[in-house]
C-alpha cells in the first residue's frame, strides 16, 4: 500500500503561522512561533498578530501579550479586547481598566466586547466605583442599552451587592434575553432577597422566557433554607423543573435534594433521590450531606442512613470523592460510630485522600469527639500540610476534651507557623482561656481579634463575655456585653449566667427582663442562668415561677440541670422535704446528680438523718463517685460522729473510691501557678508560707470576736491550696489589684471564713471561683452572704 500523499503547501505564510499558533500548548511554544514570525515574516498581518496575542492570553501570559501589543505597528479593537479580557480573567482589574482607557485614547473604536470584558474585571474584583465609571463611558459611547453590555452591567452591579442599580439597568434595557433574567435572578439569590427573586421569576415566566438549568438552579438555591413559605416555593419550583423537562438534569436534581434536606423535608429528599434510576456519586454525596444536616431534628438514626448510602456507593462500584469521605466522616461523628469511622479512614488512605484538608479535620473531629486524643494527634502529625481548618479542629478538639493548656499551646504554634486564625479558631481558644480563668491571656487574644477585625462579630463578643465572667471580672463582662452592636440569645444567656454565678441575682433577673423586652426568645441555657441566679440569691418564689414559665410560656422542657437548680433552690432555703418530693415526682429521679444537690443541702442544714438516706441512695446509683462519700463524711464530722466518719472513709477504701485532690491556681504576670494542699514544690514556697503565717496571725485577733472562728483554731495551720494561692497573690500583685483564685473543688467552710477575714485584715479584694459559684470577698464579707 503506497504512503499517504504529503500535505499540500500552505497558501500563504500567514496560514502557516496560524496553523502553528493553533497547535501551541504552552507559552514556550507561542514564544518560539513569535520569534520565527519576527525573523522570517516581519510584514505579518494584523489578523496574524492578533492570533499570536490571543495565544499568549489563552496560555496565561498577559505580560508577553502586553509587550506584543506595545510592539504592534497597527492595532484594532480586537487587539485591546484580548488583553482587557486576559487581565480580567487573571484578576488584574486595574490593568484591565487601564487597557480600556488606553484603547479609548488610541481611537481604535472600542466596542461592546471591550466594555463586557472591563465590567467582568470589576465584577471579579468587587470594584463598584470602577464599574460605575465603565458604565458611564458605555453610556457616552452609546453602548449601554445593548443586550450584551446591559447583561454585563446587571451582573456587575449584582455581584457588587448593588441590586437597586442592577434592577434599574435591567428595567431600561432595550432588549433582554435568557442571560438578562438569569443575572437578575442570581443577583437576588446572592443578596438573600427571596421575595424579590420570586417576583422576578414569576415575571420571567409571564414574559414567556424559557427555563434553563442556570435560572432554576439559582431559584432552588434561594429556597434551600428554613423560613415561612419556603417549602411552598420549593415545591412550586420542583413543578417548574418537571414541566421544563429538566427533571433528569444531574445538577438540578442534586440541588433539589439539597433544598429539601435543608428545609427538613427528608422524606421528600429521599423520594426524589430514589426516583433517579441511575444516581451518580454527586447525588449520593448530596443525599449523605442531607442526612447529616438534619440530625438535630430527627436523631442519630438519620446519620446511620447516611452510612448505609456510603455502603451503596461501594456496592455500585462508584469512585468516592473527597466530598464523599468528608461527608460520611461527619455522619460517623454524629452517630458516634468510631469503628465505622476507622474503616472509612482506611478507605481514605486507600484512595490517597489523606492530604485533603477537610477530610483531615473531619478525622480529627471524629477521634477527639470519641475521646481518642492520641489518634487525633497522630492524624494531625501525619498530615503533610496544616491549614487553618486543621489547626482549628485541633484547638476545638482539645477544648472539648478539657486539654485547655494544650489548646493555647497549639494556637500559639499556629501563629508561629504564619497562619492567620479565623473567627472559629479565636472563639475556641477564648473558651480555653475561660475554662482556665486566665484573663490576661484572654485579653491578649481579644486584642488580636480586634486587630484582625473579628471584634464586630457577635460570636466574638459572646466569647469575650464568657471569658471575663469565668475569670471573675463581672464588670468587664458587662462592659463587653454593652459594647456589642448586635446581641443574640447566646449573648443574653452569657451575661445572665455571669451575674448568676457571681451572686448578683437581681442584676441577672434585670437582664432577663431586658432580653424579653428586646424580643429575644430565651432558650434552655437562658433559663438555667435565671434559675441559678434565684438559687444563689435565695429567691425561692421567683425561681419556682420562672420554672413554670419555662414550659408554659416558651414550650421548653426542663432538663436534669434545670431540675437540679430547683432542688438546690429549695434545699438552700431549708425546704428539704419539698426538694425531696420534687425529685421523687421528677422524671430524673434515678439520676445521682439531682440527689447529690439535695445531699449538699442536707449538710448545710445539718439534717443528718435525711442526709444518710440520700447518701445511701446516691451510692446505689453511682457507687464509684467520691462526692457523696466526702459530703457524708463531712456531715458526720460536723455532727461529732467520728466513728461513722471513719466507717465512711473505710468504705471508700474498700470500694476503691478515691477523692479528687483539691487544686487551686492563680494567673500572675509570669504565668499560671497551681497548688495542692500542703504544696511545697513552688520556687517561692518559703516566702509563701511565711506570708500565710503572717496573715493567719493577723486574723487570729479578729477571730476572738468572731463566732465563725470558734471551730477554726484546730485547722489554723491547715494549708489548703486556695490559701497558698492567695498568699502568692499577696506577694506579687500590687495593693490595688484584686486577687483571683480558681479551685476545682467546692471551697470548705474554714477557707471561706478565712478568706473573709483576710480580705478585712489585708484590705484586699479576693475573688475565689469554685465549681458552684464565685465568691467576692471584700472588707470581711462575701458576695454570697454566706448563702452557699
């Protein structure tokens, strides 16, 4: 068989170079052709030069394209349009607009394509002012009313957030096409103006415009969210999709599945998904995410359905994507299926997706939420790159698992790595500061948030209020709350709980009244703060009334925490029989927490007989918890029943129950200092004990006239951890600074009495936080008024 004939010769040099330019696949190839043209064909036509310019622009080289434009002996509108568009696609809006101005000065006759490319550059950069200038030039050149430019104007104004201007351009346009309507609809969707979007969509239908997937996709996106009448609109749009014959469009079906899921209509979402004969992996991903999104409404069973869908993806032989894995890992997290999640982790490694940031953070969340901290740290260390999403997952995971010091350390590491933390990162690390009660570190992070522009966000303000409240500075917490521009239910709940924990019961109830006046609906956390305020303030009648209001007026079901507050409220007031009856009639009567609250009240009011019965009940429900044994032991000591106290201690040893050691800490300029009872490991131990002895000797004179100290002499030299922390604060802090000490256990009576007397003898304010509340000691008295 003879070989094929050679290709015919090119009719002209231009045709030869055009052929070469169309075959170029890199800037290097285009530059080689350019060099050949310059050497062998200096009289190249403007068409060939524009084609070379287009090749540079197509291959991502606006700089060599600019040089070529400068060198061209003749240029036309096409030459400038190519460069304007290239700059626009590269995100170089100023250079794009500069080229447009240069074209106007050159008098080459800019056209609609010039303005469309320049407006696209303004849209991408969000330069509204520059876009208005281009609009004015288009009006001067008589090109603004044409459909091509008017569509670009509508799109530019919509993307810059000026929907009023976009609508005006749309209304005065001489001609409209599908793009015109789609641009306006998508603009209203982007602005969240659902009602306007619906009106424009209806007008589009009345004008006889055909529906396409772009317009319907925008409308569906606007319907993807809960709200009044949203489901009615969603169902109507679904009908339009079917009428338009687009119900087999993968993009639209996936969007509608997501729309139904976001509206909580999982039944409709599943029905639509199952109606597709051959769903692809995108639809499976959308359905899996839909199940996970509705978990707060339906429960863990829904997350389990998501895992079943993943198994179906596997059985169909589909290739899972990064999105599939990140979604199914979230489902494992919500359902608490750690073992299934580990299997998915293996699949991630198999498909080499372990470098994906979202998958990495999902794995860290899974392990940390399951209490597998070491596995979470291993995932983090094995990740080849760490972005802010991964660091944030680590910080929040440590906070969730009460590794607060590690969370602060990781935050500083992320800053050292040159990463810029986001709002969620800073909020998480502020929670760590709140838990550690390290106000100085919290203030530094607040300053960092202010410099980063995050202070205007409500969630940041909420974190600051919580941090100051937990650090013992109720005034700073209140000031930060009052500075907030917008407040949500979390803001109000935080400031109410702050005053409740600090014993300012009336102030807490005042803030609750202000919250109701501001038309903010309280939630369970709000009422928990209100009930705590009533309990700590001895406001029994008000507390019971709020407890009734919670369900009657707001439809909120009381949790174990609310019921425990009511028991504490009644118990502190001495109404032990009423508190016991309340527990017996409660659905939480088998929970040891609520009984433990009654046991503490029995000790306060020295009801030994009832206390014995309650303690035995708690020991049956929770035999390994030390709290009930310790309270009963102290009750026996208070009553002088030393033999029974000894038996209680022996019972603890027999059952292997160990009392949690008391730990107190104080934040000073040089860091956080922690102490246990009788601790002598501190570098300044000698000075601390000398100062403590000096303070105790001073208050001994006050004790002779104070009946509270009648039982204190025997424990005069008992160096509890909070006393050591206060002594260090006295040494290192100036006279005007309050001493803030935190403790992990409830403060004992001896230390409470001692702190009151030290505050008087030393003329210092002492703020002591225990797990129950804050105690503000000033001039020999406590903010709790000994009602604790």
